[in-house]
C-alpha cells in the first residue's frame, strides 16, 4: 500500500482569484481565437481548474470586426436565425453579420465552445467583446494575452 497519499484539489467558488486579460483579434483566425478564449474563460490554463466550478478569468476582446476566416468561409459560411414565425428562417453571411453587429461572429464562436447550461452562460458573461481597439475596462488593469 502506498503511504504517499495526495488529496485531489477541488476549488471552492469563493476562493477563486479572477484576473483580466485583453486579446487583440486583428488578423486572428476566428476559430483559433475562440478556442483559446474559451479555455481562459473556463479556467483550463490554471492548475486549480475544477470542471464544475467557474475558475476562469475575464477576457476582453478588441478589434473583433477585424478577425478573419480561412478559405472560402467569408463568402460560403451562413449564420441561421429564426423570427419565431412560420417561414421566418433567415440566413446571413459573415459579411452581412459584420455590417449588422460586428461583435457577433466572435461571440457566437466562443459561445459554441463553452459548456451548455447555467455554468457556461456564467462563463460567457465574463467575456467583453468590442468592435474597435478601445475598451472601458482600463481600471481592471488587464494583462495582454498573446495567442
């Protein structure tokens, strides 16, 4: 029998230290950017990661409108939405979505990579996305996150 027994660490909701990070999305590929932002929102970059507790950090994404797609996704990809009425389905290209709501593409990509349910929604609320280079979170002293 092994006498060196180690306890598995499990984070408690009140003792998690949350940091702020800022990511520049200019010329970043949307999917690669989203997967790394989702990992930080979940807390997978920390040694104290616990799956059922929100151990992640806050992420500020700037220049979201300048994130890019690879291949022909810019013209061929479609975003589906529905009005709720019969025949109310709408398909929009990334170009149209950039004109209507520049932050949507990054938000949707990250949302799809987070857990579904209350915990995932709480993690998503820690992401702040801005179309331009400015953000109002200077008081939080965010660190630069290089991807």
